DNA sequence: GTATTTAGTAATAATTTTATTACTAATATT
DNA sequence: AATATTAGTAATAAAATTATTACTAAATAC
C-alpha cells in the first residue's frame, strides 16, 4: 500500500512539470539564479535565512551575500535580523518581489483553466475533489 | 467551478515544491545547467530537439551546442538525426543519463514514504485514491 | 522557384556563477 | 569559561553562462 501511494506521488511530479517549466519565464531582468532565489523564498511561504536558501538551492552561501544584496537594492526582498539567532538574517519578499511570482502563476493558472475544457463535467468534479484531498493530506504530512 | 479547480491546482505546486528542490542535489559533477537539461529531457519522457530544450529552459540554443556536446562525450545522452526534420537533431538520455535522475527520485521516494507514517490508515487509502485520480485526469488533460 | 524562416553550429567578449580562503560575531559544546 | 561550530560577509581567481554575430542546410511561405 505504502509503495503504491509513493508511486502515485512520484508520477504526480512529471505531470506537474510542465507548469514548473513555466516558472523559468522571466518578465523582469533577473539572472537565472536570482529567479531561483525569489521562487524559493516564495514557495517556502516564510522568511528564510541565507543558510536555508543556500542549502535548498545548492549554492554557496558566499554567493548569496551578493545575490541577496542586489535583489535587496532592486527592491525585490528585504533583510531583517533574526531575533532568535542574532547571527542570522531573515530574508523575505517585498510586494514587488511577490508580484514577479504572481505574474508567472497567473499564466500557469490561465493555461490550466484552458485545458480543463478537455474534461467533461463529471471528471471536473472528480478532479476538484481529488486535488483538494491531495492538498489537504500532503499538508498534513508536512507537519 | 473551473476557478475552484484551478486554485486547487495552483496550491498543489508548492505542496510538491520540497520534492522538486531535492532535484537540485547532484551526485555526479554536473553544472547546474547540465542538470537542468538532463532533468528536462527526463521529465518530457521523449526525445527532444535542441530548440525544444532551449525554449523550455529559456537558454539560448547557441549554448546548448556545447552543453549537449559535453554531456554526449560524457555518456549521459545521445544525439540522433530527426528523420522527420532533417535540420533537427533528437536528444535522448542514455541509461547512464537516466540513472542520474533515478537516484534523485529514489531519495524523494524514500522521504515521501517516511512521512506517509503521519497519516492514519483511512487517510492513506484516501490519498492513494486521490493521487491516482489526479494523475489520470491530468494526463487526460494533456492530450 | 525564389525568398524567408528555422534548427543547429561556431567563435568571441561580457557577465554571472563557482570555488577558495579568510574573517567577525553569535551560538553550541564540553 | 574555553573551544568548536555556525551564519554571514568579503575579496579574488577560475569556470560556466549569457549575449552577440555569423554561418550552413533544410523547411516553409509566397
């Protein structure tokens, strides 16, 4: 049973991959790595310190000093001291930074809505229910 | 209804994002861009020409000439002339190239199986059913 | 059938990313 | 309390990526 579920999960990822590829598309002038940083912070939905970004994206923390500084100057993110760990700095997106991501998602959203037409009404109800269930349960598993 | 489904879909992506991040982890010595190329070809599950990879990853086709050549020399992929379009070249992964991806997926699989324990039996059944449904319907939508 | 567009290759310079070493200040270990 | 580890910064050289221009051969448009 457990294996069966894990296999379904693994299959899910390529099914979503086309949407993920969409995330490469940049409207503003960001380098690939800058995009990834913004995307990473956005996806985590919380402020992150440099170490977390560094290990999450497999890039050296020394690089991040510059990358973050540039993104901060350009108004995409802000740094704030971590009160829990006084060595650390917490990075979060500004509204301007979040806007970049939202634009990408709007396109994904649009494309998806369009291909929904290929399903009949019963299938749409099923998909809605199944997606909701998956989201609820995956979230529970994270806790 | 359509909006409701699209929203569930959009929510799904961040729920899978932690798994996607895992895909950054390289066991062999590949540059980030080389990894992305291999991952992209793997995800599409078919041979691709350079243009498709180029536009899918938002990198110039001129770059790919070198990247692909290097990956070919190192045995991760092969090029074959496209019989349909004699200008084009079709790139596909060798067993060695596929192995790189499979290793990453094995880890994702393992992690997922572990966190499955946080669900009770009924939830597991539900998740299995829902994931299966989502996969079937998403695939149908692609057609 | 000629003109235009497209897929791929090639070479170069500019920019970005990576790797290395070193340092400060705060935290964790003992 | 001394010691080791960790988060972040900084500077530099090496390597990888990006941008630009130009070219060939095949496909497409007219």
